[in-house]
């Protein structure tokens, strides 16, 4: 007996290996880098930005995610450093803003 599952969208039978259906449904957890470490990639030396990475400059999913502060400072180490300081100082506030779903602005 062959194991089979049904598409949760349209109910069409499909093999367990299939991760997408002709109706457009896609298996949500198809192999992708885990989102567990979704932190800002700004990391000068031993320090690392504590904020969650929410913006990626790449069009396609990339591993480089920046927080709002560092996204603006990409390519400018001085501004990046200042933003890191801001991120560390305002960490609690900024995270609270994220949790409330409000936009962060200084
Ligand atoms: Zn389907
Ligand atoms: Zn950052």
C-alpha cells in the first residue's frame, strides 16, 4: 500500500514527497534555512546587533537580514557603529515597539 496524502487546499491526492500542488498550495515548511536565527547580521568584531533582522536587501530569500537601523547604514561603518550603539541602548524599547507591531522610528 502506497502512502498518500491529500492536498489541504483542493483535496487532490498527492504523494508524500510532493511539496506543492497544481492548485498552488505549497508545503509551508519546505526545506529552507531555519528562521531561528533571524537576527540582524551586523556584527563588527565580537559584538553583534541584538535586534531581530526584519529587512533583507536581497530580492530572494537570503541569509543576510538587517534590523531597521542597520539596513539604512549598509556600507557605512561609522553610521553602522552609531546604529549599533542605538540598538544596544534602546533594545528594550525597540523590541517593545516590534511586539506592539508599531513602526520604529527615532
Ligand atoms: Zn491542491
Ligand atoms: Zn542591526
